[in-house]
């Protein structure tokens, strides 16, 4: 019995450590994204340029996704059940923004393709107005899997099912095994379409890079490296789409193994792709990096100034009291 209790205590300790690590990582990434979003809205050049607008969309969708995923994580950690209808709303929004990021990354790759391979038409095709229309199309395409997955729940579940209390996970909402397979099938179709588009863009840009010379060659190579980073980021996002199939299978076999695999998947395929966006534009892009550094240092300077003023006021008041 003692051995069993010690094992249980160790398991609980590891669960709390994993949860704490995730909370620290989530706070760090969401805070970084917020700094980048503030930087984006501070300069007119950013919110009138197509690639920066699309970058901001990924930041907003990633931040929203991480926030909602964290709510689900907290509910799961404390084993706090909620009504199924509320869980469905949260899960649908998570699925939507889970798809928005890879679709936006694919569009960003297309934007780089147009900028490098069709520079004369870039201003026309990638204007601010066209980008806004593109954002609507991105959300329209991303909502298709949500609608299809949601329809399978409505078809299978009775009205009393929505009033039940459950731990809020998509895997627990699905009633039948075919729903898991259906969701995995939708994600695989998305995976295939996005891979074809990205490979096409990469091959075309690579051909232009080989034929370019001088400053054009340097600019094209930089664009090619950006596309490669987008490809890697997209690959992680698309692998993430396969995770539910693996996780739902493990849930039927072993709950402890399911929790470990879900934890690893969350770090590798949820957090990792979303830390690449700040890296690509927050650090590699010189214009954005200098703007971000300016606002970050300005915010720090203001904080130091306020602390100095507060300390001087406190010391002055103490001197008056002594007098």
C-alpha cells in the first residue's frame, strides 16, 4: 500500500510540474504575441502591407487558440466538468483557429510567390483591400471543417446529451468511433491540399532564385528562406492535425499514456509552430524587429521612470513626516 501511495504521489507531482511548465510557456508566448500585435498596430506601414497583415492574423489566431486551449487545460487539470453544449462552443472555436493558422501560412507562402515570381502584379494582387477579402476567405475555408465536424455531433447526439456534464475535450464529445475517423479524414485532405500549394510555390521561387543576379538574387534567397521557415512551421501545424487521430486511439487503450502523449503533442505541435511566427517576423524582419525593440524599450523606460517617480515621492513624504 505504501508503495502504491508513493507512486500515486509521484504521479501527482509530475502532473503538477507538467501543468506549471505549460502555464509558464503559455504566458510567455501569449505575452510575446501581444507585444508583436501592439507593434503591428503602432505603425501604419505594417497594417497597410499584405504580409504584415497576414502575420498579425496568425498572431491573433494563435493567441486566441492558446488562450482557449489553456482554459480547456485548466478544466482538465482540475477535473472540472462543464455542460456539453458549452464545451462544444469552446471546441468549435478551437478547431476553427486551429485551422486558421495553417491556412494563413499557406496564403503567406502564396504572397511570397507573387512578390518574387510576379513582382509587377504584386501591388495589385496584394493590396490592403485584397488582403482584407483574403482574410474573409481564410476564415470561410477554415470554418468548413468546423461545420462538418459539428454536423456529425448533431446527427449522433440526443438533446439530453447537451445538458450532461463532462470534462471539456473534443474526444469526449464524439459519441461514435467513425466521428474520430471523419475528423482525421478532413484534416488529411487539408494536409494534402496545403502541401501541394507550398511545394508548388517553393519550386517556382527556387527557379527564380537560380536565374536571379545581384540584389535580386539576394532578395530572392531571403524570400526562399522565409518560405522554408513557413514550410517547417506549416509542417508542424499539419502534423498537429494528425494528433487527434493518435490521441483518440490512445484514449481507448490507456488514459495515462494518452495524457503523456497529449502533453508532448501540445508542446511540439501546438506551441512550437506558434513560437516560429515571432521568430520569422519579430527577429528576422529588420523593419519589424527595430519597431518592436523601440516599443519594448520605451515600455521598459516608462516603467523605470514611474518607479523612480514613485520612489522619490515616497522618500519626499517620509522627509516631510520627519520634519
